[in-house]
């Protein structure tokens, strides 16, 4: 075993046996051994993978060398010079950067195969087909996964592509900051010159006049120059009540693809795939049990698999029905609908009407503020168990003012379709 090459090939084999095939192919297959002696090993990796390998895989790498050599050696990971300019995906989401969301890790079923096929086509030919691609569906079904997979594949093929993935709310907040700093040229240069723009939760730009105006021009500049736009939302464009009509027509001019809750077979496959990613295996009956109990959310399925794997490892348990029931109980408790608070209602109303939460609770009496306040009172009455006296106390109003607000809003919703759509949109967000 004196050969440098022979040692590395044996370490590779040890790595293959230590992780799932998908994990190995995505993260470890293209590692190279640059230097080696009994005191040190130097591995070459891409600029994108280096920090993730150091955080997530160092123990696995050290164990593989120890298994082959019979002793431990320190490992250093350096950037491959040929890949020094590679860029990591610029994702501004709540997804952990240690979880690589690619097409290989996306489980395809009847509920999502159309959206998946469209996403693959866009990733292979950005700016050439389905522009924009608009993906929508309920929370936890894999929309953001597809968005990240598109970006990863595009940047893997073209490391120097100008691409940004952000969210509707982050875009709006960044715009506000640049307006305040009187630095709009920087904002324009950043977004209007992109090759690829991906926006998660794009529904949140609805009702924000300046944000929609800026996004309209950004959309036109990117698409007119041949760039690709991918939009993700919890509803189709026609159901975003506060969206400008000119943006709605642009969102609808490409391809709209929805993702539905996965069927039973797909749910089983998701549980098995997540178990494999965690370097474990669940019996068929356990995977089926989890899939039968958790029916509407991919995130719940993956969470159940992760918790079950933790019970197995930490408690020395077998993957039994009892252990699965514990994992599911925790998930169901974690995802139980939170109690609706007045803070959430005020936040949603201020967002929908592009106003201020402080004004809603304050004493301003201009027409817009009064409308927002009446809308908040109406929604509070619809989705909370608070009495009119309690609602009035929360808003600093008396019982008669609450009654008047409810009557006024009921009348306004009957005669004004736009206000009715906005209120229904807010109620839908709150109940979800």
C-alpha cells in the first residue's frame, strides 16, 4: 500500500461505503488528493464545496483515512486552482447552506413531475424556454428545492454566470435600504444586469407600489437581454390580489407549473431517500407507516425521517413502529397551526395595504389608515376568539367603534371587489 494512488483509491472506497450514493456523487466524487505523508493530507475541492466539506464531512474524511491507514492524519482542504473563480449560489432563504438541493435529491412523483420537468428544461437552457418559469404550491412541497436546483445546475455549468436567488421580501427590504441611502444606481446595476434571477415568495411584493415598479423594470431588463427569471409563490399570479396587472401579465407570459401534495408512493420514496441521505435504512413497513400518517408536506416527511434516525442512533433503538410513532408525534406537534395573534393580523394588513403597523394601532385618521384599522379589526373578529370588547381594547377603541368598523368593512367588501380580494388574501395567509 505504498502507492500514493493506491492509498487514495482505497480512501475513496471507504468513503463510498460510509455515505449514500447520492451524497458521495454530489460531494465527494470529485475530490482529489494533492499531497500526502504520514503527517498530513491535502485535498483539492471547488471553491463552492470547500466550506461545506469542512463543516459537514471532515469527520467522515478523517475516518476514511484512519480506516485505510490504521492511524489518523490531519486533513486540509484547499481550493482547486482551476476552480478558484467558482461562485456559490447566492441564496437568501431560510434553507440551511449545508443542505445541497439538487435535481438528484428531488423525489419526482405524479404531483410534481410537470414542475420538475419544467425546472430541468430551464436549468439546461436558461433564457431559451419557459421565461419566466412560475412555480406555485403550498408550503413544504419542494418549490424552493426546485429553485435551488435550477441555480445549482446553471452555476455548475457556467460558474461565472451572473445569478441571484432572493425572496420577494428581501428584494423589497433591499430596495428600501438603497432608497434611504440614495444609492439606487448600485441596486440597478446589481439586478438589471443579471443572467439569472430567482425569487422565492414573490407574492410578498404585492401591494408594495415602489417594489412592484422596480421589479417591473428589473423583469423587463433581465428578460429583454436574454436572461432567465424563475418565480416561486404559494399561489398562481391571478390569485395574488394586490399584484399590479402589468406584472401579472408578465408572470403569466411564460410557464406556470403547480406542485400538489405527494401521493402515497411518492411519500414513501421521500422517506426512503431521506433515510439514505442520513446513512440509514428504514424497513418498508416503517416508511409506509410514516407516509400514511404525514400526507401533505414533504418537509414533515423529511423531518420525521431525521427524527427517527436520531432516535435510532442516540438511543440505540431499532427503526420500529413505536419509534416511528414518537417521531411523527413530535412532527405533528411542531407543525400544529400556531395561534393567530393580533400582531400577525396587523402585520399582514400593513403588508397588504403597503402601510404601517404603528399607524394601525395609533391615532391617525386619514382614509387609508382608517381602512387598514377597520380591516385589521374585521380579520381579528374572523380568525380569533376575542370578543369585540377585547378587540377594541387591543386597538385602543371602544365597543361601538369595533361594531362600526365591522359593519363598514362588511359593506366595503360587498361593493368593492378589490378590497374583498385583499381581505380574503390576508385571511388565507393568516389561516395557512
